[in-house]
């Protein structure tokens, strides 16, 4: 927590206290590289967007030369998995306390994000679809986990996607340090399920799983979550097919005469696309739900819920799902977008408002990506290898968690503090140790108060307009 000493009048942050329990994770044989980790963590916090790389860090604080940063990320054998495990467990404990305050269920959101890179030597880089720019681009792509409760969220794990062209070239993989057992091409839904299993093994506490259409469209992922008895609410594409009634599935009888005995399952039922189904829903079967508060008033939507079935043309029985259709409304009740999701939860067990809330929570993982890249240099790395990529991400996740703790610690005094605000105040305190002892945080707090005043004024205007 950022506090002002009554005796000295100097502000101080507890970020070093947050870091203390992580020191053991940086033990390497008889050495401990926690000092280098601390310097790199401060460098990520102190650096502005596009400048969170080792050269800029060396220029700004001078605490560690470039080659030491490089060695810490690329060569030092500290275990990134141990750091990420602790980040996840600490985030889980933190959001369990938030759950007690909010009464909201905690979600585990899966999503992928891309990092645009030049050349062909960085681990996993290839010309592939990069969501960050909305087109095929030379990039690295990874699947991430975000833990969220209400408006609080943070990234807790990752898995680098290895394109088939990499997995088929063992020597190329070994050159960048990919362990032999990791030289396997796996789809993103498979990586997502592995991350979920790891979260369970690490005792991460969550109530439901969310994700976008890439994951909701994957029948195998939904089946895997069913088998693990995990509630999910996954977006699907508008061309997702559903059955309005449970389809009767059968294997045709063998016809007389020659020919093979049929083994392929069939159904006489005809599926329908979710967007085509939505078009025929009558007005009385839609209801407006206030989902959650935003800085621009309530997020409101016209919602429809329906018990449906999905089938992969292979299983002996179709799987029952709840279809959730959302048409987001603006201030004038005009539809701004449509979203479709499927859940294995039933309308008997969950309220419609719960489904609407769960569906809307995927927003926070996108915020995590924005914060990670804009505030903590998640994409601003000058490294190529497997080990260094994971090392960098482990420290980024740690930094994100520490700033989330600052936000929560400061909630009573600064309820509208953003992650950017928290980082800026810590940056001032870091600068204070680099430049000279002073109280520059006074000015930063005044600037933050002005930003928060504007935010509150804007929010009050929107809510007043809502109520009017």
C-alpha cells in the first residue's frame, strides 16, 4: 500500500513487501537471482509503452548493465513455473477475498493474444493470424488465463502456441531452447484445457470458465470441461449449429445384400445456425437485463435464453446446453452488437442475470492484455529463446498482480484508481530512489485526483441520464 509516513512526510510503497515471498523462487543452486528479478520488475514498472526493454531499462536506472538483464532472462536457470504458480495462488487468495465483498462468482477466462515480431528466429514466430492487429502477420501467439472477480482481474498463466512448421523442424526448436517434450504442435483449445488442468492442480479457486468463439466453437473443449465437472460459458460464432430439440441419434441398420455394416451415427433432426435461430425469436421472448455498471452507466442488453443441444456427429448422444443471446443496447435502446454463447449450466441452476454477467466478464481479459502491453511491456521484449520468453512473462504477471494489490489496498481512499494510476504512483516512488529523496508523489496524487474527479463526474452524468 502507498502510505505517507506521519513522521517523515515521505510516501512509500509496499511493493517490496509484495515481492519478498517470491525471492525463494529465484534460488539457483547456491545463488539467488532475486536482486536481478527485482531490478527487472522495477524496470517494467518504470518504463513507458514501447520502451520496456533491456536497453531502455539500463539507460533509465543504471542498476544493472544490459548483459546482466540478458543473462537473467535468457540463461539463468530459475524456474518460471514456480513464479507463475505463486502468482496464480496469490491472485486466487486475493480474489477469494474480493468474492466475499462482491458476492460475485470468480471466473477463469481463456483467450489468446499475439505479439508482432520481425524475422524468423524468435521462438514460435510465424505468419499467422494476430488478433492484436486483426490480420495475418509475423507474430508469436500464446494462450492465456485470466482470473477475474467482478471488476478485478489479472493474468495468471500462459502457453506459447507452437505452429506446425516449428514442431516439424526439431533442430529449429532445439536451437531456441524448446525442451524436446514440448516440441509438439497443439491446437489452442488443447493448450487451454492443459492450462485449466494446471490451474486445478495448483489449487486456483474459480467458479466458472469463460472464453471467446475459438474455444466455444471447439466441441472437444466443451466435452473436456463437462468431464471435469466445470461450469463454462463460452462464446460461439454466429454460424454455430444447434438443435432445438434433443436429436435422436442412431446407426442405420445394414441393408440386405453386399456392403459394409454401417457404423457412422446419424440423426434425422435438422440443426439451425444460432443467428438464424435468433431471427425467429419473437419480441416477448426477449428481456432487458442490466448486467453491470461501467464508466458510461449500466451495461444493458436484450437477452434471450434457450435450452438447446449440440452434437459432433460422433458421440452416441448430443450434449445439452443453454444458449445465451445478447443484443447490447445503447442509451437510445438501439442494438450495437450481438453475441452468442453456450453454457453447460442449466436455467434451473442459474439465474438469467448470472448467465448475462458471466458472458460479459470476458471484457476483463481484453483489459488485461491492454494493461499488460501498455503498462508492463508484455510485448516489448528483445529476446528470442523459449526460456527467456517464459521468464519475461513470469515477471510481467508478477508486476500485474502487485498493481492489482495496490488498487485493492487503495480502494477506500481512491475507489476509481486504475491500474495505470497505481503504476504511475509506484513509478514516482521508484524514480525517487533512482534520482534523489523527495516527495514527488504529492504531485502525482494530485494529478490522479484530477483524473478521478473527471471519471466520477463522467460516470455520474451517465447514471443520472440512465435514471432520467
